[in-house]
């Protein structure tokens, strides 16, 4: 499941927050890039946004939709926030671009609080998927993404358990269906 499909299964407030973060990222990046004196800052933001996207995508591919995804924000946004705070303190960012950058830094700060807590919880053992479990009756709530035709999955919704039985450590083979 793609990251955007996983986010689509979350509560409305999470989807709104993720949308807000995307909008403020793009708006700040554009504002810095179109201001000749701030293009270097725009490039720094652009590289950070790009690298954050790639790292989140990689983490999602490796671990699934788990609390560890916040690590990309912690690793990339923390230095970016510090860089932008220093840029704001130097007063080289002025006018409406300054206000937009302040809102961006504030939004990153709020997100970093959630992300730091999520990463800490993952480290302390909460390593399960954040996707809602599929109901036992086979129904599919409207907020769950329907699988695309290219998916080799027969389920109507996101599966609650692995599709294939896992190998046992003792034998190295999957358990038989009668077990």
C-alpha cells in the first residue's frame, strides 16, 4: 500500500494536517525560490522536502505504515527548522515571506512533537501497523482505499494479517493449512 493510500485510512484530522503540511511546504519553498535574495534558502528547503519525501517512502516500503515514519521528520526537519530559525533571526527574510516562513517553522515544530513521540513509542515496542484492522465480516468502510486492479490481493480492504503464512523459526517452513 502506498503512503498516500495509508494516510487515506486515517482520521479526518490527520488527513487535514498532512494536507496542511504539504501546502505550507510548497508555499514556503515557492516563496523562497521566487525571491532572488532568498534562493539559497529555497534550495535548502527544496532539498530537505525532497529528501524527507524519499526517506518516508523508503521507510514505508521497508517497515510499512508504522510510527517509525516520523523518523524522517526528526532527522530532516529538525536541522531544517534550526536553519530557518537562524535565517529568521538574521532578518534576511522579510515581509510576507517572513510570515510564511514563520508559519512553516511553527507547523514543523508541531509536527516534530508528534513525530518524536511516535518514534519514541516505536523504539519502546509499539511497532505494529497504524492501519485500521480489516473487520472480520469482510465489509470495507468507505474511508479505506479500495485495492487497485494491479494489486494481487483478493481482499476488499486492507488485510489485517499477512497474506501468506510466515515460516516458523523451528522448521523454516510455513505451517500446513491443517495446523
